[in-house]
C-alpha cells in the first residue's frame, strides 16, 4: 500500500530517500529549515550532483508525489512514517554529534503529545552509534505512551555516484526494531524495491546501528590494506594491479574495494570509522584492525605527497602543479575529506601554486580556497596543464581515463605525471615518453 512519508532533512540521504519513495506511489513530505533550498527543490533545482536524481526530482514534482516544505508540524501531522535524515557530523574528538537527532526527538514528542493519531513510526535513517534508537525512544516516552509510536533503525548503504540506482534496487534492507507491527509496515514499504529477491533483514535496533558502521569500516579496511600493500609493492618491484586480479578472483575476497590509490574520503568512511573506534573504546573494547585501517589511510596521502616533493628534491616553492580531480570520488561534487584537498593543502604550504580541474567539484572547492591566490581553477581539463611542472591525478573521472597524451606533453614543462588512481597502463606511458609515478607499481622512467 502507499504511505504518507515524512523526510526530515533534505541533505544527500534525505533527498535520495524521499525521491525514491515518492517514485513508488507514496506521498512524501520533505522538510528542511533552509527556505531558499526548499524553493529551489520545488522548481526541480537539485542542490547536489548525483546521477539520475535531477530527473527523478523533476518527475516527482510533475506528478505531485513529493512536497517540499519548511512546515515540520504539517508533515508530522499528516505522515504515518517519519524518517530522520539529519546530519551527525563528528565532534571534536571524532565521536558522532547526535545533537540534531536528539533535538528533533524532543520536537516530535512535543508536537505529537496533544494530537489524536493511531500510531507513528519514527525511523532513524541517519548514521548513528549503537544505542541511539533507545535514546530517541526514551525521549519520546516523556511525551507519549509506548503504544503510540515505534522507533526503527533503518541505516542507508548508499554510495555517492550510484545512490539512486542503489536506493531503487538495494542489495539488502536492514530494519532494526523490536516492534512486530513496525517491522511489518517497513517490510511493506520496501517491498517494491526488493522484487528481485534481495533480502530484508529484521534485527534488533543495536545490531542494525552497528551493521552500518561495521560495513563501512570493513570496506575502508579493504582499501587501506591494498594501500599499505602498494607501498611494499613499490619497494620490491611488484604490480599491485596484478595482485588485485589474483586476489579478487577468490570469491571469499571479491573484486570490489581492492583498488590501490591515495586513500578514501567522503562523508561516510572517515567519520564512520572514527565514530566506531571511539564508540568501541568507550566500552573498553578497542577495535585494533579498524584503528590500523584509519591510520593507514592517513599515511597514504602523506606518502603520495612526499613522492611529489622528493621528485622536486623537496623544493616545491615556485612550482606549478596541475591537479585533475577534486571530488573524493567520481560522479559526485562532494569534496568532504577528499584526498585532493589534503594534497592541495600540502602543496600550498610548501610554496607551490596549483591549477585544478574537476567536472563537477570546482565551485565547492573554490569556496574552500576563496582566500588563496595560489590556486587557479580551469574550465577545461587541458587548460589546467598550461606551464605546469607536473600533472597529478586525484580522482578517477572517466574523462581522465583516455586523454590525448600529445596535448598533455605539449602543455607541461616536462612530461611528468603522478597518477594517484592508476588510470594508465605502464607500457603505454613508456611509449608516450612520460616519467610516470603511480601507486603500487614500478615508476616509468624517460629513456
């Protein structure tokens, strides 16, 4: 059946979630305090770059299946299921800041206290540490009897750049609740998305909350393992890509997340790994493997930056470095914890100037470095190379995978490339006459 669904928060998760539910026949209210953002969404102007989301937004607006509003009270009154899609940024110590979630629980309790309704399901879609569902429930119990509501933990497993496809066809749905009625409603809500037979897991709230952190931490650990191994490969003359093929063929390991590079970034992995480490330490059970993965990720970009510095005999002052790729991964304009930004900070601190290009993330990056006159943003990828001492590739956008090497060579002062994503074949780079540094592979020297 169709439901009236409330989405509180129109950030990345809220927008994708709300639009996908609206597209399957539900009537969805999306609430945000940012009036300008709401007005733009009403006009189908998408505030983030996510493939397919703009078209879905336009379709839902045309069908009037989605409503964007700043009126929280109206949303709460009309909706049977209310999703909390609120930010949980890291505190100063790296733990998850639950202030927005807790404040909203208080607000919902106060709004529902004197209203006549059957039952409400409050769904925590935000990434939160174990025990948060219990905290939300205890806040609501100050205002409402237990039979009037249920609290559900329903973590998202979306990856930026493929979120719409993953939301419409999830490989699994995790529903954390001890309430049988709420579990059945949530299963019915998600039924249109799992018609191919992918599972819906019903579990307790604590297990659902940990499942999200555990999933991201395990994937981060796979990345960090390969990145640490890449350093070893460089020392002994092995090829990390060939090793990846050999490892990935084992079904117990799998092919995904075995790509060596300059480290993971984004809004999820860094903060989720850190939050899990802190949460575990708080109960006296340190997660040593997860902590090591976190440390390895920090070291990887430092190691890559030092290779650039060493190439220039540790004298980067006055050098111009071209950078391709500013987002933390392709197919998004998200620059949070992007390795490219850490590298830019390093280069600027050492006295270099930077000329950068990215298909989508230039404006977001420009806002970060608005006070610096040492970074220039090119409107075309080859223009970033004019007079540069080297090209550095930080994000594996498809547009960078098969460039015109003759143009690159003609624009750089010398044919030097530092490839942080292993986009090119070593033999091809030798044939084109580049000094080519990559990750976990032999350096290609100019004959």
